[in-house]
C-alpha cells in the first residue's frame, strides 16, 4: 500500500488528477478575466489537494484574509450624471464602521 501512496504522489491519478484538471479550467477563466496588476494563477493554485499544509490561522488572520477578498477593486463602476463615478462604499469600510460603533457602545455600557 505504501508503494501506491508514494507512486500517487509522483504521478497523481484518480480524483487528484480531476482536481488538477478542474484547477486548470478555473485558472484559465480567472486569467482571462483578471484585471491588470493582478498575478497570473496556475492550476495548482486552484487544486486544494496539492497545496502545502499551512499552520492554522488565528481568527485575526482569517478576518484579514476575508476582508482582503471583499476590498479588491472592481474592473468597472457605475457612473452618475456627467460621466463622474459614483462614490462607492465598500463592504470592508461598512464592516470597519460597524465594528467601531459596537466597540463604542461597549465602552459606553462599560
């Protein structure tokens, strides 16, 4: 059995191969639609089986990672009158504002 495990690490087969192939398709869609300045992704970036195990994240690291996904700029924007871009409040700013308000209420209530 250990020989098969070693072989599958060198030459993936079965559902591991399928994960990589789906990662290749996903990376193609991502790379075609990515905005300028964003990095090129490969199939390995979207195949979770092949990622190196990382140390567990703290709640603060998880929140930072999540907020970085929400805060990324879009490729376009809605325009208001006379072609000016409308001011857009991102979800990140709303979340930060809400956290500050909750912290202020907690400080008032003691």
